[in-house]
C-alpha cells in the first residue's frame, strides 16, 4: 500500500504541476456573485420547504431511523430543524436571526401539543 | 397516574432541548458572523436575558455555577473549613439545579415572547402577556392531564 502511494506521489511530483484549490474562496465567490442574501419571504420559503421535505423524508423512514414514538420523532426533528436553520443563516439565505428562531419556536409549540394529543389518543 | 407523569416529563424534555438549542444558537451566531445587524443584535440581547436565568449580580446561570464551585485550599485547611467547603459546593449545585428547573418552567413565557417580538415592540406588554400565557399553559396542562384524564 505504502509502496503504491509513494509511486503515486512520485508520479505527481514528476508531472511538475501545482494544484490550487481553495474551497472557501470558491464558496465565498459563489455567494458574492449570486447575491443570495435575503431576509424576507424567499428565505422563509426556502427554510420551510427544506424543513418540510426533511420532515416528510424522516417521517416516511421512521423505522430506519429507529424512531418508535412521537417524542423521539419530535426530539430528532427539533435537532434537524435547528441545524437547517443554522446552515441557512450561515449562508445568508435567511439572514435574520429573529425569523429563524420564530419558525423554530412555532415548531416547538406544535411538537408539545402533538405529544400531549398522541398520549391522549393512545390511552382512549 | 404513571402515564400522566410520563406525559409531563415528555413535555419538559422538549422544553429542555429548546432551552439548550436556543443557548447554543445564541452563543454560536456572534462567533460565526462578524457583521450582525443592529436589529439582530438587540434581539440576541433580549433573548439572552430571557433564556439565561439572570441573577442579582447580572450573572447568567452558568456563570453563577462556575463561580460557586471553586473553593481554594479546601483539603489543606482545618477540618471544619473542609467540611463547610464541601457543603458550599453541594449548595451551589443544588442552587444551580433549582434555577435550571425554574428556567425550564418558564419556557412557555419565552416562547410567547419570541413569537410576539416581531409584532409588539414593547417589553412590558411582552412580559405581561408571557406571564398570562404561562399561567394559561399550566392550567391547560393540568386540565388535560389530570382532569380529562390520561389513564
């Protein structure tokens, strides 16, 4: 294995080319040129769309994710949603902390009432 | 009865996760973003006041805990001071747990403040409505869980 790798490196050195790949610069340029920064309806729309599609995907594959009851499902979804919100804020798709936390909080409220409702249904 | 308690514990687990994630996002956002707008800055300060249990000295919950723990030279001192020092540490952790519990109990208050922040720019009305919502939520929980009955 080591022999093979050293051969590869030797050939790469022999090619005498330089690899310049600066990924952070590429991403920064992409964000600058596409001018995606927004703090209004487009950002909210993308956030809700992403969250909803993830929710549907996870809900369909409940068994593969080993999510047995409603509590586990909501705890998992809350973690997923805070990650999505964070990434969306970081890339300035929704550059407004208030709106990210607003949508997250609304989802938390829904989760609480769904847990109470499910418990009632299971017993009755 | 066991099912009632289970439901309440589930609700408080969601509240606890909400608190942790809010604290995480509020800590991380100023670190990743150098140019926060004024609007966001005031919102972050507002939420910091709400989510961290601010004590009398203006310390947050975690600050109080960290300051309460250390006792210098605890095992090199007299026997009595060692004994009292250990009690101080136990009391600090009990105080932390009680404040954490209170912090989790007022989560409906925080949620309502966040939901209304965009529409009402007045902190007095926000806090009053938060208290009303808190009382309303717990009476609702009491009614649903104990009166209507999850048997």
